[in-house]
């Protein structure tokens, strides 16, 4: 990769952390710019005019948005480093499928299950449970979704591995219980303990107090 | 490669199925197409090959399923990498291609202008028009979204061109008047055999939309 790499980020945002994790796995130095989403910087708006969101990776002045797109870019520009996607085309398609599943289905369901109230929440809890069960079954006997080492799907599942626990603690909604999800529960422990991941997670208490404040303003 | 068995589970009017048809045609891959009865009974094969979403398209390559149209197109590009590249070779261009294809999925695909009514339909129509404005700008004066050659982003969007008339009917706007570049681009793409033979007749799409609105959504 080389030269100048900047990551526009928000400390508490799991999507941003995906990008930072990938950069660290590849050993690529980068400059980190913290964004205030309530007051977006002109640079962010210039680099991501379509969605106006983080994360954005800017490589030698060229911006890339959408965390999963950025992960693939990082992997392709540093092919000799730690592999984020598998090399085999069928396994790559599978990794893309599960990463997209996490973003398109799991995230919205978890959000609804934990933050909505009453009947809407009950139905969402049912849906989220069903979706998490797909992930539980996909893990099979593997240590990580990527096999022996973490890969794109593990990085994408950071929401499940770390953030879900904090959301559950703040809202009191229990989604990923050990008795229902023994494999996912074990995986999340391995995930937060694994080298690059653990150095790159935001402080748990910080996230919890951020979410508590957010809950009050909803 | 000669012994490859390729099956596509498809649905005649699906924009997503059409994307895969185009990709297979661009690569000149022989395959067996199986039409699913999506509004009636989904086949056991579909439920087995795509248990998560139970949707088409599903590409079954030598017995192994690949789901989600854009993922399938990338898979086709990576397996049959000896001809007609669908994605650019340069990583930054590839990232841009993936970004824009994802944009089409997020902003064009939902087609709320067709499936909703009243205020929701109006809001969906406004969002669709804004989306096409962005795409019109992104296309600019290039022959294709990727530049000189037909590629991933074109495939992701061109399948909607046979739905443009339906958008116009229900959104009450003119694609040609408001988005002349996209209109020209769609015509240009239709000159490719892979596109011409993969897309559905717009009249049949219109009929489908009217029928679906009535029967499945209870809308006039």
C-alpha cells in the first residue's frame, strides 16, 4: 500500500473498527481522523458525498466508502499480508455472502430487537434469534468463521462479537444467550481475545455509557 | 471447465436473475436455467440451496450454491477469469465498481414507487429521482459506468432499464426527459447481445407490476 492513508472514523462505531482492524492486520500505518457525526467535517462530506457516513478510507487522496468495500480494497492492495478474504473463489463468495448477511439482516434485526419496545420488539427478538441461529450453524466446529484465523466474516461480525453484548447490557434485552448459542458465545470470547482485535476495540465501559446516554435521548 | 455443471435458479422478471444471465452470457458459459414459481411454490432445490433467503437467483456450480446476484457475478468473474472481465483489474477501480453496485442495490432495487401508495409512494418516487440524478452525474459523458468498457456497475443497473417504463407510469416522470444520459446508456447496453437476450420485454414487466400490485399488495 504505502504512502498516505487516512481513515475517517467514529470511536464507538463498529463499521469504522472493521477498517482499522483490517489495516492493523496488514500492518499498514494510517492516520486516524475522529468525526463528530452531529457536525460532519467538510472533508468527510467531500470524500463521501453520497452517504455522508464513516468509515471512509482515503488512500493518496482517493476515497473509498462502505466498510465491506474498503475491506476488499485493503486486502487487494496488500495481497502478501494477512489474508482477509479467502483465496478460493467459492470460499470468497461464501465470505461475501455471510458478511452481507450480517449487514443486511442481522444488524437491522438486532437494532430493532434491542431498541424497540413492546410487540415490535418481541417480534424483532424472534427474528434476530432466527438470524443469529444461522450464524451459529455456519460456525460449525471452527474456531473462527475464517477457520483457524480470523477473516472477513469475523471482522464483519464484530457487531455480534463485541457490540451486541454492550447493547444487551444497556437495554436488558437478551439475544445471544450461552444456552441457545454455545458456538457463537465461544466464538465471541475468542474474537475479543484475539491479538489485533483486542488492541482495537473501544473501551467496553465507554461504549456502555455512550449507549446509555443514547437510550435516554431516544 | 468443459465438465462444469452450471444451473441457474431464476424468475423471468427478476432484475437480479437478469444480472446473472448477463454475466453468464458475457462469459459464454453454457448453463441450465430453471424457472422458479416464486409466487406459488418454491422448489425443494431452491429451499435447499438458499435456506437463508429462499430467493433467486441461485447459481449452482458443480452442485455448490452461490447466492445474491452481485456475489454471483463476482464469482463468475473470478472462476471464468480467462475472458471478458466484468470487474476492473485495478483495486481502486474495483472498489468504486463495488461501491456503485452496492448503491444501486440500496437505492434503486427497493422500487418503493411501484409497491407503495399515497405519501409513502411519493417519498419513494422522490428518493428514486434523487438516486437517478446521482447516477446520471456519475455516468457523465462516459459510454459506460466503468468507462470505455461494459462492466460490473452497468450489469447491476441495466436490468432495471426494462422496468423504467413501470417507474415512469407509477412515478409520473419521464426517464428520457430527466435522465437523458442514462436513457442513452441503456440503449447502448441493449446493443450488446448479452443484455438484449437477458432483459425482459418492458410491456410484460408493466403487466407484471400491475398484476402484482393488485393480487399481492391489494393496490390499484
